[in-house]
């Protein structure tokens, strides 16, 4: 059986926690900050946990990075 390749774009953008959840950076923080309220910008700091449906797709891109 050949080895599976990891998608390079996925390994740069996502990390998997010890319980198997996918951590991703907050969306909506690249540009257009003038339109956003200060409270919205504050809430979008750091990272967030991806939804279960989307994390299933991302995990298929990273077959050897699954820890949990």
C-alpha cells in the first residue's frame, strides 16, 4: 500500500488537538477592519474549533497528523 500524501495547505492552516478536534484561525480578520466593530475584532482573536462536519473533511487531508 503506498503512503498517502498530506495536503500542504491543510498542514499549514490547521492543527489537531489531543482529543481529535481541529483548531483553525478565526475567519474574517484579513481586511476590512474599519467596517467591523471593536467588540467583533476582539472576539475574533486567536483560534477557534472547527465544526464537526468540516473537521471530517480536513482530517482526510492530513492522514498522519491524527492524534486522538
